[in-house]
């Protein structure tokens, strides 16, 4: 069985990022980004997808968190794309509903090769601590574009912005876990009638 791992490094004038992941891990997580709430959210992805995830980011936090969060999303997306390879034998689609108290999120994704984020989320606050809630969308936009996935994210209920954000990250992890799972009935098949993704 081929290992489904990837390491991505990205250097720009704004950030220096290194991401390593293993799709067939156990949910192990480590991060050093300088953005505490963001690390808490990344941990939700690792735990609920059961992929091992390491993230090290040195960004221009003296300006704000935007470049760091966006570029980590790009790197995780690129690592996912590399780790799934030609997508032969994966389930391809994944979806999840996740509640957290009053909040409820739905995430549906497709390793289609056609990047797209469809984000229907209304936060009730501009910040969670010092974290700008608009960066949740920026993170997933970068990830979806780099991974080549179609990603639908809907906050169905909620009034606490922390809860809303956390349900989105958890639901993404759960949907990802389903989408990259090996299809035991079609391990050598391409999950597309076109023959490629």
C-alpha cells in the first residue's frame, strides 16, 4: 500500500511555511504559527480527519494574521493534492454535519480537480479573541484552490462565532476523512466516468 504523505514548503516575502501530513495517520497534530485560535482550529481538522498534521509558519504577524492563515491554507491544500495522487481508489466525495451547542455546520467536498469554495457563513462577531473571523474564509479559499477540490460550507445555525468556526473546521475534517478513504470495492478504479480527475 502506497504511503499517502506529503511535505510542502512555501517561501515568500510575507511568510515561510512548512506543512507535513499523512492521510493514513491517527490525528496527531503539532503547530507553531503564532496564531493561537488558528492552531486550535487546525487541531480540529487533524483530529476529525485522522490525518497527522504538522504546521510550522513564520509570518508577518506584526502586520496581521492574514498572510499566515491564507498561506497555511494554500500549503495544506497543496499537500492534500500531492498525498491523494491520481485519486484512484478513493471515495472522492465526503460530507458531514457537525453541531457544537447552538451551532450547526454542513460541509460537502469533492476531489473533483475543479477548485471552488461556496461559503455560506454569517459570523456574528468580527473577531474571536484577536482572530479575524473573515480569515476562516481566506483559509478555506486557499486550501480549496491549491487542493483542486469543490468545497461547500454552510453554517446552518449559531450565534457564537467561536462555535460557528469550530463546527466548520470539525465538519471539514470529517468530510475530508470520508472523501480520502479507500474504497474497498474499487481500489484500482478512478472515481469518475471521465477516467481522470
